[in-house]
C-alpha cells in the first residue's frame, strides 16, 4: 500500500460501498414490487375458486326456486319461475351468467326481488362496524395480557391467562353472547339487550346526510352526543362477544413469540449493554412479537366474518350475518350464494392486504 500525499484523499472505499448499498436497496424494492404484483394477480384465481365452490355447493341442494317455494306453489308455478330465472338452462350456462354478473357487481336477486348488491351495501356497513369494534377489543384485551403473561412466565397470572385464552377461543360465540346479555343487560341493566341503537336514535339517523350506514359515523355526523353514547352502549356486548374470540388467539401468539424473542441473541446483547428489562422488552422484543399477530390477522378477520353470523343473530345486529341467517331460514339460496360469494372475495382481498403489511414491517421476509 502506498502512502497518500497531503493533498490526496481516499474516497474509494466509500464510493465502492455506496453503490452496493444503493443497488441492494433497489434490488429489494424491485423484489418487493414483484412479490406484491404476483400476490395481487393471485387474488383473481383465489376469488374465482371460492365463488365457484359456492356456486356448485348451492346447486347440490337443488334449484333455489324449489328450495324456497316448494310446498307453497304448484309444480307449474315453480316451473314458470325457474324458466323466468333461467334455471332450466344447462348448469354451465348458468355458471357463465353467474360469473359475468359478478364481474359487473351483480350478486343476484333475493326472492323478494331485492338486489343482493343493495343488501351488501346496506347491511355490510353494519358488519364492518362490528368487526372493527371486535378487533379493537381483541387488541386491547389480547395484546397487553399476552405481554403480561410472557413477562410473568409460569406464575399464577400466566397460568390463569393461558386458561382464559383457551376458554375465550373455544367457547361458542352464541353462548358467550347469551351469558353477557343475561349478566350485563338483564341482571345488571347496564347495557342494551339487542340492536345497533335505540329506536328513536335509528329513526333520527335515517335522515343524516351523507348516510354511511355505519351507525357510529352517522351519529357523529348528526352531532348529538347522546346519540353517540347510545350507539356506543349498543356496540359493547356484540364487540365483546366477537372480540374475545380473537383476543384469546392474540394473547397466546404474543406470549409465545415474546418468550422466543426474549431468548434471541440481540436481546441478550441489549441486556449485556446494561439496558433494563423494561426497555429490552418494550423497545426490542415486544415489537417483533407483534409481527405474527399482523400475519394471522387476515385469517382471523375471516373467522370474525363467520362468527358475525351468530353474534349478529344473538344481538339482532342487522348486518350481513343477520341477513344471511334470515335468507337461510327462508331458503333463499340465491341470496345466500350472493352474500357468501361477496364474503369470499373480501377474504381474498384481506389476505393480500395482510401480505402487503407483513412485507413492509417484517425485514425477515424474503421475496
């Protein structure tokens, strides 16, 4: 190696390293975009498979006209309705019309001649509101308790919280809902028994503009504090019922992953530098322990949509789940098919969204 003269500098090392870092960042961005592009394209076949399964499963039970009107109409009247609905055509022709309609946002019509897309727009907002409330409960209950259980491993509190997580996950949703209603609504009288709001509040919010069909948003737009409080009181029990189901899962995930993270090398290095246990847990271990929660969130949102059917029926929360139960009772399988197909598409989109979030927050993901 030759010595440098007083007027010379040595930029070579920095200039060599800088393009490598820029190249590495560019390659990672391009790999990320390629990965997300592939996942976006996979939404189409995923949604297609789901709606196809729904279509043919609905046909296993027979044609929807006979299922809904059998015993109430004569054979001739049923045949006339089947002819008008195109149900006498070959099943592949019906399937093609079904897919074509979905591409244009047409999910079919119910037996009372109501567009299913209209039902989705009206009642879907109620289900969205319930799922958001339930997710808030799941995070508020599951994440802090999971952290507490991990930091008190094998103590009485940890054992009790693990038992609570198992019971919260395993208990039937409708059973938990009935218990909460009996205790908080019937016995104590603290909260309403059912509904999304009191009758007078619902009537008043029908005239709010713009109307979102999300009750809490409409109450804020109306501007009455009493109405906002009434809507929140009606949301407590349904949100607890559905949220506790996922809170148990979050609790166990956070506990297990936090315990694993606390045993990792970089956490031991942080302790060796003299950082306190609180700082090590909060700054280094806890954030990484939350990544699996985000990863499985999409799956459990799908599970919440399934649990919403029982929760909404228990509390007469008039969302998609409640409406789906009504259509099942009436044997309106065209309406059932439309709602289930819509939920299947939502699940596929949520899966993509979770992949996007995980790829952005987790540096360990490789593409």
